[in-house]
């Protein structure tokens, strides 16, 4: 069973993106789990609308990087990578998928149901 966890920035736009990703992964036979430390995928939707939101996003990324399983993959989406990618330069081992390119999930998970 393939599992996923989604961490969403406190942002209405990102909530919509997270719901779309959630529905997409469910359609592709993934199961949502609250146990992020054992999830195959951890999707972090970030916000960088202001310094506070940006800092919250960075803290979330670092937290989940530290607590993910050895086989878990981190996917970062949202506006932080585009607005301030330099903030991510000292963090590694993740994939970025832009909110305007969510169809890139198709190749990443080898989707049967396309985004």
C-alpha cells in the first residue's frame, strides 16, 4: 500500500492545491496517513506571502525532513520555491513541483489517472 501525508501552509490557495493533490493521489491508489513518519510521500505546500509564512514553511520542511522515514520522499510545492528558492538551498533531498505544473506528479508516481 502506497501512503501519503500532506502538510499545508495556512493559505486558502494552498488549501485548494492540497485538496487537488489529495484527490489525485487517492485516485491513483494512494492512502492518506496521519503517520507522516511512515508515509511514502510527504507533500508540503508552502507559502511565502510574507516573512512569517515563509519562516513557517521552512520550519515545516525541516521538521518533516527530520521525521520522515528512510524511504519517504518529500515533495515541496507552493510559492516558496519560486519566490525565494535561496531559502531552500541549504536543505536537500526533496523534489519541487510548482503549483502551475502539478501534472509533474504523473511521472513521479507513475500515475494511471493523470493530473
